[in-house]
């Protein structure tokens, strides 16, 4: 299992969530000779320049999987994760979940009618793991059919396309402006009322900063299958 020690992570600002990702559409090239079968295949769990570019071989690279988030004093959130749509993102999330990475962390950023954000070991928007993941969204050349509707879970990132790590957010309300710019990878199937409770937590500013003493605690996240 790769090292998942916590490291510094560039914080994701409110405005960044609404800005188009840097970089254009990948250019098309003409292939003049057929390539040998499997020539460009990379091994499972391949990390290139600190970025996970293929899913881990841990059983979460395809199909639908389910997870449960227990939030202290708020309740239980059930998730359905779509690994067929976003295999790297789901694989990385499950990898961290099974390592117990999220247990005891918090929701540090909350914006009513928008989203709740958590999964930062520093609790201030600057934490993550020592591995980033390839951004699975259209602005990064990856087809992603999941829209940012109420209850959808997606990966936070900085302005760089491949800067996602451990921080995730769950949508309180629909927001189509995020589609194609962030790696949505599943949805809430039970417990959306927990999100409705979380958005009532007091915040410090318009960016949704939650004071440390008020941050809702993630007791645990568990993979159910």
C-alpha cells in the first residue's frame, strides 16, 4: 500500500470552485502506425510525478460501491460511488477510507445552498495526502457523466487539474457551473437531511470557513462493499 502520510495541500477558495480549470482541450494527434496491444497500458496504482494516474488494484476500479459516513451529533450519510465513471477517484477515496485516513477529520468549509467540504487533515483547507490524483472531468480530457446536483459527492482541488487529494465536497443544492471542472464520483442515497443540518453550522466568512471548535467531526467513513 502506498504511503498516505499527510502533507501540505493548496487550499481551494470559494471563487476557484466557480472558475474554469486551467488548460485547454487536449490536442488531437494522428496515429500513423498501429500500436502493439497493451503497449501503453500502465500498471494498477501507477503514480507519475506524485499523481495517481491508474486506479489501485483493490477492487474499486469499476462498478458501483457503497460507503457510510458517520458524522458526530448529526447522523449517517450513505453514499453510492460510481467507479465505472471515475475509477481513479473512487479507487483513491476507497484506499483512504480503508486506511482509516478520514476517521476523526472534519467538515471545515460549509456554504449553505452550495456544498459542505471535508477530508482535510489540517482542518483549514491546506491539508491532504502525499499523492494527488488525475482529475477525472472534461476540462482535463476525461468524460464524466455525473452532474453536480444536490447530494452529489465530488473532489475539491486547487486551480491545477491534477491537484485533488483527500478533500471532498457534497452538494447541498444543484450547481451546473461545476460540471466538467470537478471530479464528481457518486451521490448520497440516504441521509441527505444530514447535509441540510450541516449547512446550518455557523461560519466565519463568505468563503464558508468553520471555526475549529465548530467543525462537525467525521467519526468514520467505511466502505460497505
